[in-house]
């Protein structure tokens, strides 16, 4: 909301400067965004009179050489006497001899439009003449965007005066952020009232005008009281449509962000900006029959002021006459009854429309307007007749019109309700006391009627404050006006908390461990294209194809929610590679989404008047997709950097698997690795990650290994990228908290090496498991220290170092040899292993 | 001493003559002194000190051939000579060893400024790191960290938070809905639904913070993301007031920015409007760039304002408490929330918000600690 400082100062005499006002408004919840200085650079612009016009010919466009008189006496700051007419070359033709125009004298530095640098004026040769200054349009003066011609001033404008004084410049514009609960502040009236309170200055209500007594006017009927609580219609006749708005009015509108269009429209806008009452002007001669406010009928259409034909639906509130809809209530008027250059009789509509109805229609039609913005937030229903009267007076004063001695006021406004405010409520919420007189004074400043009773205040809010419905609403106003800075600062003592949950600690350890292990943690957007599952090569029945879809996606081609973190990491890795970083190690911890089978019908949404039942809450939760937290890593290029020490090491499948093991280790979950075949991994280089619960149950929680070559090339990554993804929630649900420390033996260990020949496809993990089972409880560790593939066709050799140790004695060689033989036998029985000879 | 050896012949053993012993000692001492390095000294040791052929060693073997009285005298002389030689040897050995060690250390010197980053560098994302930091600050105050789903039912995201049925924030242009829209499942627009879940799930009093990702129907540009990070706090207890809110926000600022300007940053409240709080306020934080007191007119972070917008807060609206089954006559409480992106951007001079979600390792590794690459 742009408010003009001089306009506010008219309503609050003695108002401090704009910056001070801005601070006060910010403290009062009308947040100052910017202050703009307006009308600077007009120091050497004066009012001149066109004395003679010479049409220059022979040029591509009409050019005039104009003699302008700028009155007697020297011009301030100018060496040139003002008494001599000056010749000025001009390309506009919208003025005649005798007109008063703004003249920029040589030396002037015009502000230019929208605060952009303007032009410096000097006497110069052009079109064969000496142009001794410039006569200006609104835009050249920086007070509007009208560049169609010279700004022609009213004939009674005194010649020779500084132009700035004519339009009340210089001035300041304050741009305020108005929250949705304070519709009243979308007007100079509302803002000025706050300023009056802030500075304890008198506020002159611009709506405080005497209403004339009128006989019944134009027939109006409200058929839909839920959509329209009040409709005032006033009429004027004899409007001279040739008269444009006086420059101060046009300039003020421009400062507030509205273009000057015609006097009738400008007047309605001035009332909207000044009082906050949106008005609409109809050409009275184009109306036929009574005005009826009702909902639109199926199939009805209207051509709006912008020339668009609009299809109306049954919830749209419309203003109609015998011809059908003539305006969309509170949103936009219709073309058929528009005020035009030939209009002489005008009907002013000053009405109060339902916020929800206006909001829905404006949104559906994509027609937000200054009027709809105000109706959506609520317009003071008591204001309608006063706003209409102000508009009528302006049309009479500026437009030569005469007010018809009739008027209509259909008033269905409900009586105001009263709110009880217990005396201690403010202290209960704010933490400091407010004497009852302070509470009363502050509420009365807002316009409330306040009655003090034994236990509290009975408060009737003013008609423009729809937000004051409950005690807490009134407390906010008291605290706000007394100043939030007067609220004490105190730290509550919370009860002892339990700290982070084991899962939260686990997630933090995972994130830290990944960073320590050399991964760059990334946070990626969860929106994916629909073809990602195909690009990953997921089978038709893969659960990762159950992607929830966004109904209103930001980009049409990214409407699915991710079911896996891998596509995001693949794309991010590809970006890194394309930017010249071939060695990439990325990790993400984030939510993935899996759609559940749709319910037969959406559950009934509970109310908010009480706590919903457990069944209602369960029904709501059942509508949500599954949302497990996953962790994933992706590596391409070198895992360990090259340098003077050597060529580094290229990441391979084992880095992905090892990362899973690392994470299981840091959170304390038992993880087993088994070979598997799952997209998007290389079918021969994929491990499934199996977590074991405290009850011994096993669950596959993720996969790791080298990515499928097709997937790698699909994302244009270098060959042999590797990845790991696992369900972090599932892993953290299986933290083995019952850690038992084995006895720490002081006796020496006994090591035995065994080299076993197994079938090439036999997973080492199974051989190790068999060895462990056979080696007995004294086995301390198993280390695979060599894998030799060229042992013979279809076979390979695995060499292990087994270490035994007893807690209570030194093991004998015979004992250990026996244990080794048992272990080898177990491996032979379960995996077909034989000792390598 | 008398005669146990009287049966021995009084043999004269040349090696044991005093002159011979002295000569052998002097030769040994000379060679020890002349040994220039440990190898030479080892050679001297073999020949002169301890080797089988060393004159003093040979002489000792002859001792038994002497008659008792002569043996004792010769033994004394021999011992004295051997001791002198051994001491000289040990001393020389110490000197030469020290010289050798010193030389080795010099020879082994390397250029320790050669970069040796063999292990890959990684880093936490600044947003997830700040979430941990925020959690620590509040856990220290006794709060717990609450979590909830990112795809959330509209009842939690809007209704229970006192958002009117026709509020613009529910519209498709502001809120992302999942299909089918009739099911009213949205990508949560704030972490406030977690507050609702906390009130429904936890026994009173409740002191929780809710960090998490939230979603808005904003297209991506240099200052907007459709997904961003928020942290909200909620305290519901008997007797909580806006004074407690102010104190908590100041403690939060002091804790989160403990290493900025000596942890002195304070907050201020400005009246504002939110459907789920009444009274409501916006929170400003004293500028962590210039401190704000007084503001530096040229400060790039606050543009000379001295304060930066930090978030929203207020006393929890009685309608929210009612919807969660909490008696607003008995309990009061406050809530606050702030976005983390803008704080992170200002702290780290991040000019384009898209860098936060782009996944470029160069961005991430800026947080891998100081030092050259």
C-alpha cells in the first residue's frame, strides 16, 4: 500500500516527517518497506502561458515553435528575466494558445519517470530554432506515466509560479506492507488513524461529512444478502466529460500508484485510496431498470471493462439490470455501462460485498484489483453512504456536475457484537500488567466502544475492525499500541528434556560420518520427471514406481515426488562432471515418498472445535504417502585423489558397499552384505544390505555397488559410477543397543592362514560365515587378505588369516590347529571349499 | 701372598709386560680417537677393544700363565688399561653416534609444505549443519526435537492452524497439492503441522522445536526456492507469556550466534499477523554483520538497518489449542519460526539461493574447513 505523506498530513495536522512516520507505522504493525521522495528536480519548472504557436513544416512529424510567457519578475535561481516570452520547440500538439503549461527552464534537471535519471535542460538549437527550455508531459516531470501530450494545467493556474507548488510537491510516498487482518489500513484514512494514535495527534476523519437528506433514488434490490450487506447508489448529472482531473489530484493518484484516466474514474479511485471504500461509476443513461445484486445464472456472460468476455458461474456475485450482468461485484465493471467521454449522468455505487465471494471470483477470473483486494479483507459497512457523498462532492466541485437530490441505501448490515475482555487477560498473555485505564484508552483510540464492568471490559469494536472478535485479539491491540518493546524479557524454565532420540543421534552420526569419509552433503529438490523410473531401468512392478504426483507442479515435466534419492544424485554428479570436476562423492540424507493404494473415498476432515478422535486422526494419516528417510551416496572418478604420492584410486563397487558398512558401524546396526541383482545397479556388482534386528529378524534395507552401465551412460557420467542407497529409518530402527564388551584377554593370539579354493560364483561372505561358525567361540577375527582368480577355470582362491584367542590361557598349537581344521571342514561342507595345495 | 702357584714355572709372558700393556693401551686409544665414523670405530673395536685378536684381550688370556704375585700385578695393570680403552671407546661411540644421528635427521629433511591431501575431503551442507546447531541450543534449554511428515494432510497444515477455509495460502498458486487434490494432501507449507502433532501426541507441558523442509509453489530464481528449511519452536505450559517468548528468542539468538560478536545479538518484535498466533509479531535479529548498535550505513547484510528480518512468532492462538484438545483457559504458549536459508546466505555471503540445492561439490567443500586445496 502506497500512501502519500501530504495526504496523511491533511488528516493528521502536525504530522512528523515521512521517516518518523515510517518508524511509527512499522512499530504499529504497518511495516514500512520503502520511503520514496517524489517531486524532486522540479525546482526550475514554472507555470507558463502559451502565447503563440508556429507550426513548423517540412519535418516527418508535427513540430511546433511555441512562445511561452512565464510572467513578470525574475525566476528564482535563473539569470533570465521571466518577463520576456521564450521560444520553445515542442513535438506535442495537445495544447492551444492561452493554455497554462509546465515549463522547464534551462538549468532544470528533470527527475525522469520512476525515479530514473531524467534530462538536463539547456537552450539548444533544434529544427532550425533556438529552444529555450522545454514544456513537459506528466512523465517528463516524474509525476505520472502520461506521455501522450503536454500536461495542460487548469486555466486559473497562476503564471510564473513554481510548478511544484501547484501539485503539492515535493512529497514523500511510504510503501507499507499491510497484513491480511488489517483491511482498514488499505486507505489513507486507516493509516492516518494509526499515525494519530502513534503521535497522540488529532485525527480528522475524511469520512466525517454531513449526509444530505435525500428522497428515494435509483431502484436497487439485494437478492443475495450473503453476498452484499449494503448497497448505496447516488447519482449526478451534468458532468462535463471534457474536464480532466485537477493536477494535484492526478499527481496524488500517480504517487499512490494509479494512473489518471478520467475525472469520474479518478474520483472513485481517490475515494478508494482515501477512505478505503471501492466505488464503481456507471453511466446512468446506459442502465435499464432496477439494479439487482444476485448470483450469476448458469451460462451468463459479461464483457468486462478490459474488453474480455467472461463466463460467469453460479457462485459469482454480479450487479445486474434488465439487460443482465453489468458488473462483477467488487471485481470489475462491465463495458456496456462504462463511463465514457460522452457520459453526463453517473451512478456511483458504494457497496459492501462479501469477502469470500469477491476473493473466489477474483481468483477464478485472474482479476485481482484494488477493489477486490479491499473487499477480500473487509470494507467498513458503515462507510458506504459517506464515501458516496465524498465522491458526489468531488464530481460537483471538479466536474461541473450537480448532485441529484435522490439516493438509495439498502442496508442489511448486522449489528456489531460485543467482546468481553477479562481484566487480567492482557497480563496473562503478555507478561506485564496494563492498568484498566490504559486498556480502555487504547481500545477507544482504535474506535471501540468500551464499558468497564467489575470483572473486565465490554468492548464493541468499530465497524472497520473485523479482526477484533476475541479477548486475545484485543490484547494484541493493547500490547501493540503500548509497544512490544515494553514487554519484559524472561526465560521460561522448561522441564528437563530427554535430549535427542536415538534415531536423531543416529542420523546426525550418519551425516557427520559421511562428511568425515569425504562425501559432500547435498540437499536436492524432490521433484522428478515421470520418465525417471524408465531411465533407471526399474521393473514394472518395482515399488519405486509408486511415485506420488503433484497436482499443481511448478514445472510440467517435474511432477513426481522422488521415491529414491539416486536420480537427484545422478543429475547432480553429471552437473559436477560437466563443470570440470570429474571426481565426485555426493551424499544426501532426505525423505523419499511412496504412494499408498488410494482409499475408496477421502476421509471426513475433522473440525477444529475440539480435539479429533484417534480414529479421525488415523484416517487422516492413512491418506499420506509413506515417507521414509533415506541416505544415498554416489561416487564417480577417483575416490582417493592423485598427487605426487601416486595416481590415487578410482572409486569402485567396494567403496559403495563399504560406505554402507561404515554407516551401520557408526550407528550400531548389524549389517550383512549379500550379492543381489537390483536395478539400477550392475547385475554382477550389486550387494543387498541386510540389517538384523534385535530379535534376529533380517530385512533388506538397501543396495550398494556399481551402477548399471546403461544408467551411467543415460546420465552421461563417466563409466563405472557407483552408488549406495538405504532406508535410514529401517537401519536406525535396528540399532543394537545391548552392546556387550567381550573380556579383554591378556593372553597372546594364535594366527593361522588358510587358502581355500571355491567356485568362482561363491560369495566370499558365505565362506567367511562358514569359517566363523566352524572356528568356534574363541575366534577373534577373520581377515580376507588375498583373492586370486587365476587358479583354474571357474574357480578362485580366497586366503584368510584367522585369529584365535582365549580369555584365560595361552592356546596350544594343537588346539589351534584343531580349530582351524574344524573351520575349514565347515567351509568345505557349506561352500564346497577345499584347501589350496 | 704365598705359594699356591709355586709349582708354576716362573715364565715371563711378553704380552703382560708393563710396557707392552701400556703400548697396547696407547695404540688402542690413538686408533679410537682417530676413528672418523661408526664403521671405523667398529673396526677399531674389533682390532683393539673387544675382538679376539685385540692385544689387550690376548694379554688377558695369558694371565693364567703367570705366577700368583705377577698375575695379580699384571691383572691390575691390564684391568686399568682395558678400562681406559673401553671408556675411550664408549665416549667415542657416543660422540660418533650423535654425529651420525644428527646427520641422518638433516639428510631426512623433506618439504613439509608439499600438499599431502590423500584422503578425500567432505563436508556437511550448511543448512543441515545449522539445523544441528539449532537443535543443540534448544536441547540445552530442555526442548525436544519433534518431527513430522513432509507430505501432510491439509487439516494439520491449515485447519488446525486456524487458517480460514478460503484463505489464499490454501490456493494452488501458493501450496503444492498431491493428486488427487480431493484427498487434501499437501506438501507442508510450514513446519507448524509438527506443532499440532506434538500437541496431539505429547503430554503437557510441551517444549519442542521442529526443524524441517517446507514447500511453496514458488518458481526457482536467485532469491526463491520451492523447497526450503525452517525451524519452528513451540512451548505450551501454564503461565507462559510473551515475555517468555522474548527471552527465548534472545537466548536462541545468543546460542546460535554465540561466536558472532561475542554472542551479544538480541532480537526485537514487530507487530504482525499470522492466523495461528495472537498476538503475533515478526522477529528481527540484530545484524550479525555490523552488530546494529549503531548500524553501519554501508553494511551489506542489513543495508544499514541494523536489524534483519528473522522470522515470525506469537502467542499460540486459542483456536489452535482448542483444535488440539488443549484448554486455552488453563494453558498458554508461544510459537516461533524462521527460515534458515536467508540466515545461511547472509552468514556465508551466498549470493544465489540456487547454490544451496544445486549439489556442486565446490559449494559444499567451501564448508570443509579452512586451508588450501
